[in-house]
C-alpha cells in the first residue's frame, strides 16, 4: 500500500512538473501568472506584467529569474516624471561579473498597444532616441516607473502635439529615400558618443565639427516632419485615457512612442519616496538607491 501511495504521489509531482514547462529559456509557464516583487532601499514595489506585451514580459521574467536586477541602482530620478533603473553598470563592483554589462546590452522589439498608456504607476521600457534607433526598440534591461502629473485639457493638447511630432519625425526617417542620410546621422551620433566617453578636452574641435555635420541633416528631417504632420492621420487620446490622465495623472506625452509593459500593483508610496530624493544635474541620486532583490511571487 505504501508503495502504491508513493507511486501515486510521484505521478502527481511528475504531472505538475510537466505542466509547468519552460516556455522559453529562463521562463516557466507558472511565471506568467505571477507578479514581480522589487525590494528596494526605500521599501517594496510589486509589479504586474502585461500579457499584451509578451516579448517584454518574458524578457523581464527571465532577467528577474537570473537575479540580474539584484543590487542595481535607480540611476535617473525626476520627481514629477519617473524613476529609472536597470543599468547593469550601476551594480557595485564586487557584484559585477566580468561580462555582465556586455552580456546584458541588447534591445528588443517595440510592442506598442493602443490600450496601454503611461498612467501613474505604468512600467515603461527605456530606449535610445529615434535618430539612433528608428524602430524604437526597447533597451533589454532598463525600465522606468511612471510617476508623472495630473493633466488638464490644455496640457493634454500639448502632449498630443508632442506625440504627433515624434510620430511624424519617425515616419520621415523610416522612409526609404531618407535611408542614406539616416545612416550618416547614426554614424555621427556614434562618433559623438565615443568622444563623450573619452572626456578629452582636446577633442572639443572635433565635437564641434561633428555637430556642424549633424545640423543640416536634422534641419532637413525637421522640414520634412512639418510636411508629414499635415498629411498624416494625427493621434488623439481616447476619452478613457483622457479621464485617467486628468484624475490619476501620468506621462501622457510618451504614449505610442515608448512600450508600456506593466504597472505597479502595490508600492506607489515607495516610488513617490524614491522620486523625491536629492539628485545631481544629471538627475542621478546623490546617494544610491538600489533594488536589493527582484523575485517572482504568487499573485494576490
């Protein structure tokens, strides 16, 4: 009888294990119904990932399961806008692996969804600007939590103008006839970035020369953008989104240009506390604020 019970229990365990299969490397089926718990220096934040953005959801789960976010700091904090983290270079030296930053330096495809908005508490994927990233792909590891502000009809109109300006510009730079100039622009920005990293005063003349080469390309793209704005179908906030922005708040001007892939379930008070810390001229906290641990937890 005992053997039969043990055999029965073993079968159940085997069945459960097979049900919780790995759907991709580092992500199990059971993870999809869990939340993410971030324990920070200021308290605990619980995030819920969106099933509408499976690429971002699975990528985030994989990173959490790897322990990638443990000890990473919030490197950009703007009180009435957002808090940003996920830069692996911000880990303490003792906790960095030799290839940590390089291994986790990648991008993933954008997943813009019309019903996911940058409301207060939204989880947003950071990314490089359109000139270097015309497909608006997301950074593989860096993300922000939106704090934002409450809008009025007039400030929402300004946000719509910014959104449509960015959308029009992106349409322009992705047109086949502008491919050559866009590639040149990418190369010029790449050279500028390399000079910034060197921080050599002797390179100031070279920097000025690069900026001079960038100026006419940008001017042409900006002119074409004005034409595009006249001909394209403009984006307008759905009424439901307008009400959310006018009551709860957020960062409305980011909609349709950055991927939203989740939201805060609990812990917005912690987000608010982090957003109020003292920062330097680059919006970096004077005193480090870190994610102590990131784990998958059962959803309540």
